[in-house]
């Protein structure tokens, strides 16, 4: 469509130059008006013009997301203990206590309890009387880095909390209700021989009226929820370098909130979830929601989810999801379910999941309210069973830019509004300078025709309506695909 306009300009210029004496002022005016009208009308074109910005060099580069996923160093530094626990005193003959709970009861604020290897069949509760308590289980260095398959813990090398399930709501391994308490280095699971095998079982629970929790270097396996963190936010909370594995206790019996590595719904504020590994949790790696105060000021960064499921966020305020790695997610890798404000989803690497890479909605838990001020930027999304990035919602100041979305089974970037979108629609999004390639249906899709969003300077080779994305040379898509295949073969 571009070439006829240029041809018209050439013909007009030639006519004016060759026969100026035969053209009246009124003739010139009418000719220029025709040209002006043509130039003033947006000319649909699938190709970048000289004045357009091709986003190829602007979107996320592999080097920018090379460090996505967790670091491998333990979170806790070794410090001398104040109190020592050993179940049978074989490895720690000078231990003062044989149960963890008895040491907690005897502890003073700020004490450090060292728990020697053993199988501790008990529940542990920390009250407000002992703030700033540190409870550390002896464990092999770096043990949370090997988090792929469920294992049977070794009581001669690891501190195991095998807590009983009694039918309480919930049963718990550690129940923490004090500021500044750290729980680190434990293998936490419900007792396989528990009397109520389908009761809700939470590995570590923290109460929302306190804050400053530290949950480090633990293996959470076979719980309903590995960690159920809540915090007032007065002091920062950190959940770091834990292994969340196969936390599906009670899933078959439809136990509430089962199947999650991390689950919170009582208010989580001023918290960082970082450098953790999630695998085989059937519902989600992380669920952040609320029936009380809206979660806020959260940083979810440098986590890995492999053969797990979503990071799912509802009602979250002023938070960041960055530099996470997801592989073979059983669901959408990152899911936003509505009433979210000021969320940044940036520089994540998401690969080969069964649904969408990033999926934005305005429905879900609680009131259906729009998302506002979302930023989806510099993510690399490839190989999903549906869309790379799926947008829905009509909130304002939402932006998606500088992302790469390749090789997905449906669309690279899909803005809801069509007949297959379940009544969802998309409006007022700024969709800018993203690059989509090799997606099976469309690289660029907008279900509203004409679009209700602003698409500008996006790169793609297929679109369901004009004006969504552009490309350069018609052969560029095949050339880029050949280059990509050669690069992957070299890797």
C-alpha cells in the first residue's frame, strides 16, 4: 500500500515541472489537496517506514535476563548458638534440650537455637514473648539447590520436622507469632503416619500482626502449603533460598488452598520472596491474595519454577515480579487476577508452559475491579500452549513494552475481545515496541476491531487486523527463524 502513494507523488511532481505554464493556481490547489488528503490518511502497511522505530534492538536481549532464576548460596550465615537441641544427643551430646518446642519455651528474645540432625515429631509455636529468635536446623550446605524430585530425608544428616496432622485448621509445622523470628535449615513435612492424612497442613505459618520474619534454606515437601506467610510490614520479611517440592497434601480431598508452594491470604506486606525453587506443586508455585488488607510492597525475584505452576497475584499493590525463571508451567507462568495497582512484571524468562506465559485478567477472587498502572516490560516468553502474553481489562495507565514472545501455539501478544475470550475485553493499554515471531496463529492479535488499545512500533509478521504490528523485508521472518534455529543448534 505504500508504493502507490509514492508513485502519485512522482507523477504530480513531474506534471508541475514539465508544464508550469499550463497549470492554473486553482488546478495546483486541487492537485495538492488530493495529495494532502492521501498523505493525511493513515495508510495501512505491514512494513516499517523510515520514520518508524524497529524494536529489534530495543526489546529484551538474552544478556539482560541471563541471571534470571535463583542464586545457589545459602541465605544464612553461621553463628554460634545460644541453645542446642538434639533428639537423642548422639551427635550433639552437650545439647540442653531434646525437643525444639522446649528450647523455644526456654529461650530469651534474641536467642539462637541450633537443632541437630534428627526426626522431630512435633509442632513448634513461637509466641510474642520471644521476638528476634533464630531457629536453625543443621543441614548439608546447598541442599536446596538439588530440588528436582521428592526425597526421603536423612535424620542422620538433616533436622527434620515431621509434624502430626490432627485436623486443626490448619495443622502447622512452625507457627510463628513474634517479630523478627527466623526459621532456617529444616526439612518440613507433615508426618506420613499422621492420623488425619487429608487435613490442611502448613509447613511454616507466620501471623499477620507481626513482621520481620526470615524463612531461609528450608526444604518444604508434601505440605498443603509449604509456607503460609503473613506480615504487618513494619519490618521487612524475607523468604529466601528454600526448596518447595510436591506440596499437594489434601489436594485429592479438595482441601482448601492445597497444592501451593507459597500461599497467603491474610495480608502480606513489605516482603521479599527470592532465590527459591518450586517444583511439582499442583496448584501454584506462589499465590498472593487476601480477604483482609491488600498485599503490598512485595518483591518476587530470582525464583525458579520447574514442572510447577503459576505465580498468581490478586489485589496486589506496588510490587515487583522480576528475573524469575519458569519452565514447563502447568498453567500460566504469571497470572494477574484483578484489583492490582502499580505492579511491575519485568525481565522474567518463561518457557514451554501449558497455558499463557503472562496472563492478565480483571476477574478472580473477591470484587472484580480493574488493574491500574501495570508495567509488563522486557520479558522473554517462548513455547506456551496458548499465548505468549494475554491481556484483558479496561483499567488505565497499563503498559506492555520491550517484550519478546516467540514460538507460542496461539498468539504472541493477544489482547482479549474476540469471540473466544469468554466475555473479556481489553482497552486503554499501551502496547509498544514488542517483538513477536513464529507464533502459530498470529504474532499480534486484538479481539476488538477496530482496536481499543494503542499499538505502536511493535514487530511481528502476522496480525488479525491492520495496524497492530509491522516488519521489514518480507523474507525477514524466514531469515530470522533460520538464524534462531542455527543458534539453538549451536547451544
